[in-house]
C-alpha cells in the first residue's frame, strides 16, 4: 500500500498531483484561488504535430498545478510555500478543476495525436486521461468521507510535519511554526467539509468515527498538552530538528518556547473541536457500511472501481474474479500444508499459524527490534542480486521504520512513503508493530518485497528519477499499475530462488489470497450490501490472518471504496503481459528487459501498459 501526500482528486489520486490515500490538508495563509492558466509562447503549437511545444505545455501545466499545492511542493523536496498548507475548500477545488478543464481544452485544440510521433502521442494520451479522470472524480468530491479513521487529517498533519518538513536552518524552523499556526484553519476546513457532506446524506459508518476519536485525542497528549511527563510527538520532533541546527542556544530556546505556546494555544483547541465534530457525526452515523447507502452510491462505486483498476470491469466481474482465485490459491495452500506434514483441514492449519508462538516475535521492544532487523536483512539479501533481474535500479535510499504510536492502532500492517525526487528524503517502509501477533514471521518476507524492493520503492523511486518523460508522468500513481507491481514483486522472488522455507512460501500465498479476498469483500460490501461482519467472517474463514488484522483491513475497504480492487487486477495483467511476451519471443525473451520496459514506462493505465508491451514485442522480433 502506498501512502501519499495529496488527495486533490477524490477516489485515490488519479490527477497530476492527486497521489494517493492520506488526504490533502487545508490551507493556511493561502492566496486567492487559482485563476485561468497563463502559458508562455513556447507552449503554443505552430502546428498540430509540434512536439517541442507539447513538451513545454506539459511542463508548464504541471508546474501550474504544483503551484496550487504547498504540501506536494514539500514532498517534491522544494521549499516554496514552506509555511503553508494546501487549500481543501470546495471553492478552491472548483477553481482547480476549472483549470484542468482549461488545460484539457488547450491540449485538444493545439495538437492532433495522429500527427505526433509515438513518444509524444503517449504523453498526449496520458495527460488527456489524467485530466478526464480528475474531472470525473470531482463530481463525487463530497462522497469522499472528509472525517474517517484511516486517512483523516488528524493523523495526516503530524505525519506530514514529522516525515516531510525538513529543518535545515532557522527559516525552515519558522516555517514549521507557521504550519503549526495554520492547523486551526486546516482543521476547520475539514470540519466544514464533514458537515457539508453530512447535509447531503454522506456520513461514514459509525465504527469509523468511533475509531477516529481516540487517535484525535492521542495527538494532543503528552507535554506540553498535559503533565503526563512524556513529551508529545510533535514537540519531540520540533525540538530534535531545532537542536540539530547550528544557531545560538538563545535562538533555539525561543523557537522551542514558541512551539510550546502554539501547540497549547492553537493546536490543542483545533483538535478538540475536531473531536467534537466527529462526535456529532458519530451520533448521526448508522451501522450500514457500503457506499450503496449513499445518494447515487452505485454509480459512485462503479466509478471508484473504474478509476482504481483502470479497466471497465463491473463490480460483479470483480466479485467473480475474486471467488475464482480464492479457490485456486487455496488449492496451492493445501499443497504446502501437505509438504510440511500438517494433518487436518486448511482452516485448522490457518489456526495453527495464527496461534503457535514459534511463528511470532515477542510482543515487546526486543521482538519489535528483531522484526525490523529481519526486514532490513530480507531487503539487503534481495538487493544484492538485483542486477540478475533488473537493469535500472533506484538511486533513492530506503529505510525501515515502525509506524508511530499516534497512528498505529488504525494503520494497515505495512505501507510505503515515497522519497523526495532528489533522494535527500528516503523512501520509507513502515511496519505496524503495535501487536506483534499480527506480524507473523511466515508472512513477513512477501510484505517486505511488496513495500520495499523490488516492490513500491523500486517502482516509485525509478519513476521519479526518469529523465526522459514529462514531469507529470514521473509522479503519476495509477493504483492498478502501482499495486499490481507491488503484488507481482511478491511473486518474483519465488521464481528466482527465494522463499526456500515452505512456511515463507505459504506466507507468499497468504498475501496473494489476501488480495484476491479483497476483490470479493470490497465488491461485497459496496455493491452486494454485505455487512461489515459478513466481510470479516468471509476473510477469517478464507485466510490465515487473525481477526484483529482482518477487522482493520475491512475497516479500510469500507472508507476507501474500490482501492482494494486494484492489487490483484493489476498483478494479473502484468503476469499476462509477461507470459504473452515469453510466448511470442521464445528464446529472445529477456526478463531484465521486460522489467526495464515496465518500470521505465512509469505508472500508466493497464490498457496503455499492454500497448507498450505489444510494441516492445514487435521491436524485439525485428
């Protein structure tokens, strides 16, 4: 799973700057809303096939969009608007999508894809597609639960400040303080959006708001918010960053004193107001979980599936695909169960894996440290052999971290944060170690490959480092491609000699069936009116995941409809394309070259990836 800095477009980040799941954060000291695009003469075509003008146009519209998002600028490693948050108001969003409509109109008026060479034609098609998807998603902006337990503002704010806002000098420290000052307005915009959505009949299920509220309170716990004796994580972060500066101690003391004052006087009341708002919505919320309950909920879910899978598959087709592959994977699981000599049913083997202490690190700091060390070793072992299967490798480093305490109870088991394009901020593989009983040894390797190398870190870092594509393509995150590659990256080590331990190989099958079950459960909840309990029961009976982990998974699917369908659909398509290339090329097929094609194409819709592979096959044959 990729956790990303912005959600300007609803439904999982399909626009140029709409990168994922965490939610865009509202503005502080934001200038007036965006006006019409103004482009330079270099971006005006002389004819319908002017490639140079198209390249200039794509860079200028990318920069124009980037200028609207101070947070994305920070994630890109820039320090422009470093003291500001994004503006998440409806008025600002309307103006931003108007700009996208204008850009799309200029693109279509200025160029004819039939008159462009192949590389430029691909750039045209991809930018056109991203604009179309952002415009389609904008209609459903209010359906995107502004308050929820998974990617709500409450955890997005501290995560952004701790992980993205770097402090290299006193100006950066003051910008950090300015962002703290901006939190009340940021929170108020979130509250306003939550109430506006509720007025339209769009309220998250009760459980999501119930689970959100303890996290809100935890963020304003510790010194200086109370006298518990333990410092608050934001206070710890700011003090550590300031302490590392080469400035007089008096300056450091003043910055820390200002931080203390702002946290108490501004941040605490804002979070308290958010808790009150969540409580009011909780009183109105129902136990119904699927988006079918919302106005036009069926249409909303169909679009969610389309955007996430980049296919025209219907929810019924998604459901049937999941059921089919759950059966196929369970047949493979039974083979491994017999290999290790277990006597009993598959469900009994699941229970054995859930409960035998030998499969888990201890649930203490020593056990957590051992898990992180294991993650680093798995990554190092595979990285040492990358040249055997890959041509292009990422330049950005990857680090392994435990999920911070303030968000571990509602976070998924593992996820990835992308690096800055310049590599100064590393990619981060996060492991949720709040309950070590949910982090089985036999399952760990597949998760590590998925989130780290050769998975998300490799794909996303390489994409960001591409020097021969327009900027908007370097940062696109199509779910089916990105998560499909992540799931493919769990399978690849098996084919090249890893997973020698049969239990680790069973763990690989577990993460595969986990994603196949998602097809069944996500469509079941949102299209077939399954209850949350139905989804949990199906999940537990068909996978070895324990009930607590399953509940957190199902909770995620409920508030992020469609996102969970992207993984398996994307992985199947990548595997189909690889098998097609092997079949048609025979002895000429080179796995390293196939991987290089897929990775250097960057994130694209699955249909376009298929076209690129077919063109590559023709070239290899010639």
